[in-house]
């Protein structure tokens, strides 16, 4: 993982872009096809240039899920301080 980023002086999470192996940020890739939109880049699909700090897999091996407190409570998952 890139665990050191938030610890760097001047790091701004609002301007950071997840890097692809083609060296372009995630925002240069189409969210549907994952192909790089940067002119002249032959990247066929976003492939993270970093690994998860917990499992050492790339970003592609993970899924982001947004749950409300009510949704978590309904299935018995911890919330608040217990989370």
C-alpha cells in the first residue's frame, strides 16, 4: 500500500490520484471501460500501481461498499464506536 502518503508533509488527499501502471491517474481512465483516455497511451485497462497494505493485492481485488447505519444494524454488523 501507499501507507506513507498521509504522513508526508504537504500531502493533500483531495488532489491525490490513484496511479495506474501506465503512470496516469485513475481519473484519466474511463469508469466503464477502464481504458486510459490520455492521448497516445495504449493502456487497455486501469491496473493499480500499488498494493493493499493488508493483503498485498491490487485495487482491482477490492470492492468499495457504502452502508448506512440502519443497513449495518439490520444485518448485525458493528456501527458507531463498535465499528
